[in-house]
C-alpha cells in the first residue's frame, strides 16, 4: 500500500529507488540541494563527491568539487543557474558554474561571534531583485550579511539571542521577489522574516530545529526539521519532519512519523530541502552527523541491504495533488 504523506492539496508519496547511483558510489550525508532551470538536482554532500548532479528521474549525471571544500554545508542557486556553496571549515563562499568551474570566492575567517564575516557560514541566498548575496553566518556568528554580486560587504545585522532580530544558529535563508528575507533560526525553533535592510517583519514560531528552507514559485515555504540532540533523540515527534507554510506563516501541513527511520513516512535527520518546478520535494538527510553512534549502529543492524550499503541520505517526495 502506498504511504501518503501530508494532507489535502499538500500530499506526497515517496519515490522509491531515487536516486540511482553508479556501482560503488556512496553519497554520504547530504547537507542540501538545489534545482536549476533545466530541472537538474545539485546535491551537496559530505561524501567523496561533494556536488552530485542528477536529473529528475534520479539518473546520475556528474559530480564535481573534488578536493575543493573543507566543510560542505549550504548550497544555493542564482537566477542565472550559478551555484554557490558555503564552506564551514574554510569560512568562505564559493561561486561555480553548473559544470563546476570556480568563478568567485568570498570571505575568510573571522573571530567567533565577532559579527564580521565569516565564522562557519551556514547558507546563503541570491536576491532575485538586486543580485545581492545574503549570508546566514551561522555557527560561529549570529548574523546576516549582505554582499554585492562582486563580493563587497554592504551591511550586516543580528546578534546572539532569542529576541526579534537575534539568532541562535541562523541556518538557512531565502530571499523572495519583494526582497524580504526569511531566516531559519534553527536553535530558536522558528523562521524570522525581515526586510532587505534587516528590519524585523515577523516570525513563525514552533518549528523544531528549523534547518532547511525553500520557497516555491507560488510563495509557499518548505521547512526541514532536524531531530533533537543525541541525548534526547528518542523524544517522540520532535523534528525528523517536514512542514509547509504559506507566505503569511500559516501552517499548511506537517508530516513525519514520531520516531526516526528510513521507511516511507519516516525521516532521520532532515537538514536541507529543495522543491522543483513540479512541486516535488527533495529532503536531504544527515544521519551520520546527527543521529549518534548508538542509533546508527542499531539502524545499520536493521538496514535492508536492498536499499544500498548506507542509511538513506536523500529522499524524493512526489506531490500527488
């Protein structure tokens, strides 16, 4: 029997066997993904192949970025299909062609919580209005930085804390066609909304460890919710789920079984999410980095070898309505 995830107009089924990998090819943890204008899916991994490219059917096309990155984390796409990747170890952002040619490097290391770019930048978004680059900086800072397309810092906002305009791990970011800025404020369990100048507009609370964030052509938002920290990883219904909001922050649906796993309807450690032009979803998971050795050992003991040699790290969900 087919498992239906979500509800009403927001219903999905798991696409089994997506993607198809070459013999001996391991993805490793998948930190994030983006979809280009040709429908190709670029997956940013922590495996041997940093950027892996698939078509919609899951056919492997190519991979690139070998030997370039220190810490793969956030991936974004510009209106011209340029690919941007954050590097949490080198404290930089790199811009590539879709074929993997390096075009630009922005930033460098700063002191922890200095407010200056960068200290372990998590993610970025390219404005469809100005082409400016908005960076969620991230793990060792609590800031949003705005850069020109040439890589010049324009201004920054934010600080550590739980109030309006404060962040605890600003983890993912989206800029819409009004140049409003949506930030997945992960450890504050919310999404915050700002103008392009950093003026606070509102917040969507109650999103457990809001990690991945993407927006479709109609302005609906898709949030990947990470699981709890290892010491309470068995707490039911916290994280390992996907939630969908309209642009006003109204919850449309949330799905994900109470406990983590690989079966349809279950997730392990959703970290990134992408939506394509068909409204299908790609949920990127990082079980090796987030689930802890005890859970991983137990999960591998129950792992179906027909599903491959590793715990699932990306799943495609096809929208049914």
